[in-house]
């Protein structure tokens, strides 16, 4: 076990000196408005213990002065995000907030609940539905609306409905077009790496406390449990598309490439309610999260907010989102939306202005400062996103990561570069001495850059690891962005305690909802190229439950799949259900065992399947980030 978190240094204490903010004091009134009930102890249980416990954040007291280990502006946001319970938003609309990083919204239809964004995990969603049923009267869930393709907005769907109810037509699942494609791309194709990096962004392995986890900016914390998925039954394909959902009229606005690749706002014209999904919340959002994602289009984001104002602004009396608290009254909603619109436009325009003047992303991020029009409002302050990171995202979307300087075109890997920098510095002791002097001067960003070379050159150097951990810690303490804080403090924790023991992981909870083509794509990124040189094979598959025929082939060390036919030259033809393929993939059966059990039939050389399925990589849930 490594050393415990340290005190704030004098430099950090000065940076975090308590101060007042001219933010809208009504935020606290908005966050608490309509509170009806809470989960008494704030604790939500899962199959193996608690998955979420808001009571662990009771140290963030309303009206308290920030500790010197927490940025004072972030401390205010942490107080707001600590407000939890079931809230009446308007007659017929309720939200459960504070029992996940996201909100779940319940709308009373003619015969049951319309659920908007059923949180991240099944236990949290089930607990919130139970809270609503207990205090508002039990209703069946007749529709679920996914606002977008991020797990905290669909992952708890099995806590509010079942696949059987969906298949039987008792519950509709409504989502923006391309939802499933984007969900699989993010959570399966890139999901293993993204999940590991998300541990740094959200910090769920940091114990709550003033020196460790305080908040996530967008909400309090993420639950510790897996996400599930039920595929949509209805796609929204055009702005202006209108549905009647259990007697409630809803008009949709597609907003692709904003906060998510597949996302939508929607309006309830008979009531004046506008749901802005995650496009407008009470923070500056990120244009690329530090966990990684497709770069978001800040220009489109701004324009879609503008389009929402034009389409619905005149008639909107209530705005609610899938994070944070609502806004009430037309004037307040419009003022809020205008500033959100202008924030994303400003970040886009000023980044590209300076890019066209010849500055690179790092230089622009150092130059731009949030102007007073945005710095004066909590909802345009960077608690989840950060201007420094957002500038780089805008630059990357247009110009890539490369800054045009050939010195950066083909850089050495961190370990090789680290060894050479350490040698250039005069050896480990000399570099450490320079780093300590910079640390004492409060120059923490420079210390982090110096010590990164030494840690990657020699990860066994305990003095370098400890000083780098101390450095990350002070940077985390000073960070206004909760995600920056969490990343720094997670890095410090792993430098001190080591990376947790890696274990194999799968994405089996998504397989049921994935198409066959998406399943084959997920196999392709697991293929061990180094093992299949010279191999070529063609396999035919018939999915008896889907009435689909597929060809899966391996050639030139890459997989390809074709739907709608078989290949006469295939080595084997296998007939089974998609569920049996899932079992083969997750290792609970094999092709041979499935045939022997009568769950599959095969004609040809069944061993030929090994050319593909015998050369799949196994991904681990923990890989190293702050050391080689």
C-alpha cells in the first residue's frame, strides 16, 4: 500500500482560497424545487453489495466553505450535485436525481410511465422506478426514450422493463437514428479502452472525501455495476417527426454529432416542456471526453441549440435535461439557451480563428481564457468539460492531432523518449533534483512533464513515482473541472498503490441487442494478426431465429462479413441461433459442444472455425496509463 493523500501545499492553498462567486443563487432553489421523497439512506444495493451511495458525500455540506484540497468553484457545483431525491418538475413530470450521474425522468401517460433515460445500471433504475411507484402510484412502463447513445442514458433499461415486454409490444423503445450503431462503436469496438480511461475521468475507485473524490461535474458519481441494453423498436429519423406516446404528443429534433453522435432533443407541445437531452446542462460540456470518444462538432452543437430556440423557444415554459436541474419560465429558459448556444459557438470560432493565424492546439489552449459573459454563469463554467481540452478538440476535428511541425510527425514512444531525456538531464538523480525544485516553486505542470520521462524510463524508481503522485495530487486539488481532478487523483493513486490486477472482460451485456454484423465487427478488432498470417478461411452461418444467412471470411489477416448469402466454397456451414453464437463468443460453449448438444448443426469441417475463433485476443479491464 502506498502513501496516503497529502495536504495541500502553500501554492495550492493560495489557488484554492475561499471566494464568492457571482453565479445565479437561484440554482440552489432550482435544484431543490419540487422535492417529494428520497431514498432514506441514499444507498442502492446490487446483487453483490452497494452499487451507489450518495450518503458517502455528506461531507459536501450546503453552504460550507471549500477545503483547501478542492477548487472553490467545483465545491459549489458539488453541493448542487449533492441534492437528491424524487422531484415533481411539473404536473405529470417527475425526475429522480442524485442516484446516478444522470437523471431519470418519469412522465405519466394515459396507461403507464414514459421513462426518459433509465440511468446507467439496472439497480439504480429499479430503485428510482420503485421510488416513483411508491410515492406517485404504481404504473407499468409503457415506453422508454433514449435521448442518446451514452451508457448512462440507456444502461439501466432492464431496471424499468424487460426484453419480454418489449418483444410482446407492451413497452416501446424510442431512440434517435443510428443509436445502436453508435452505442456499439463506443461501448464495444472501443469499449475496453474507453472503460479503462473512464475510470480516470469519473474516479469511481477514489474513496469519497475532500482529498479524493468530490464530484463528477455532470453529476455526483457513477454507479459500480455493468450496463445493459435493449435495442430500440422505433427510430426517430427526422426533425419535426411527431409521435403520440401513450397519449402524450412529442415532437423530436435530431441533433447528431453534438454531445453524442446520435442524440435528440424533444418538445411536448401540449404542455410547453422541452427536453434538451445532454445538449444543455449546468456545465460547460466537453467536446471530447478525456475517456475518449469521437470528436464532437461544436459548430453543429451551437446551431442545434439555435434551432431548438427557433422551433420551440416561443412556447417553452419548462426545460429539463438528463443531468442537473430544470429551468422554469420562458424568459429564464431562453436566456439560458442563448448563453449555451453562444458558448459552443465561441469555443469553435475562436479556436479556428487562432488556428488560421498559425497557432497550434496547445498554444491556443494556453491563450484563450473564458470571457466574463461565460465565466459569470455556473452553467457555462467548466466542471465537466474544460476549455483547455475543448480547444484541442475543435482543433483536432478540423486539423487532426498533428500540429504541422515535422518534429512531431513520428515521435518516439514514451519509454524510449524517457530514457533519452533522463540521460540528457544527467541521470535520474539530476532530473529528480530539478523536479523537486520545480515542485517547491509550485510549477506542477512542468514537474509532471519532467517526471513522466523518468517514470516511463524506470517505473521502479520509487522517488520519481512518489513525487509524480504528489504533483498530480496538487494539480487535482486545484482543478476546477471534476474530470481533470479525478484523472489527476486516479493517476496519483495508481502511482502509489500500483495498477489493480488486470482481469479478462467481455461486453456480453451488449450482445443481445447487437446485430449479427455488429457482433462480427466486434470479433474483428480481437483478431490476432500476428497469428493468422497465411491463413484464409470462409465460414457460412445460418441464424435460424433471425432467418439470416451470413458469410464470415478471413483473408490477409483481416475479417470480412457479408449478409444475405452463403459461399459455395465455404469450409463449413453452421446453423444455430444468435444466442448460441453469443455463448461461443463468451466462452460458455464451443461450436463442437453446441453441435453435440443439439443447439447447432454443421456440415463440413467444423475445425475450420478455429482459424478465426481460435485466434481472438482477450482484453483486460486494467492496463497501465501512468507507467509503461
